[in-house]
C-alpha cells in the first residue's frame, strides 16, 4: 500500500449527500477482484449518459478538475453496501483524499486499508472548502503528520484521526503488512506453542 504523508492538489467539489457505494462503483463493475481498471467505472452513472458519452456538467468531467486527487463531498459519503471496490475505484482514478462531514463506517475503515485518507470536518468547514474548490486559485495542502488541511486562502483546518490508522497510512501498512511488523514476536510465540503443546 502506498504511504500517505502529504498531498498538494486541487479538489473536486461534489456537493451531494448520501453518495452510496453503488454510485461510487456500480454493480456491473464488481465482476473482478482486480483493483486496476476500476477507475473507469468510478461514478459511472454520474459521468456518462446511456450511450457512454461523458456528461460535461459532471465535476470530474470538467477540464479544470482533471487529475484531481481530492474530493470535497456531502454528508454520509460511502453509505450503502460494504463493497471494497469503492475505495479501489477511487484510488485507481487517482483520488487519495475525501473530505466530508461524515462517512459510512465500513467505507471509512476500508479507505485506510487502501491508502486513502478520509477526513471528517464539521459541515460549516466543509461548506467553506466546497466554495474554495469552486474558485480559481484552488490548491489545497493536506498534511497527515500535523493533521491539517490548508485551503487556498491559507486558512488551516485541523482534523482528528485514530492514532493506529494514522500510523498505518504514514507507513503504508495494510492489515497484513502491519501484522508482519510483529514477525519476530509471532515466530517466538509459534516456537513456544510447539514446546508447550507438541501434540497440536
């Protein structure tokens, strides 16, 4: 998993509440367990019409937001089914950070397991960042170490994060990699078990 330390990017404003995982990555794209290529299906019904043509009014299809690595979204982002394909699709598209007033719990946790930083901020602050994202000077800086988001205006926003999740992102550790940091202790325990319970 790629570590997350600092991000400097423009941000795409997606001012919609209750965006569920089927909207993030529709069910027809769930036939694979490969993570690559899922970005093509990200927000598919928002991005494309029934003939597969890009919808010019959708934010991620607009030239000024091309290549963004951050989304500022509405409340309850990632609700719905618990599909891990949702963060996979965001990551494959290039999104490394989502800022919203709240997230669905399973989606929120899945983000950390895949190298995406979900940031919870009060609604009033998200509204400010949403307006900043619509501006012309719209470069944002996210610093995980200091737990801050700096808006284009220079205004700084502090966010909270659970320490173990912060550590995993900073070091680029998914659950398996994190477990393997205790490899010596695991091997020592296994040897001890062989001695204490040789019949197992």
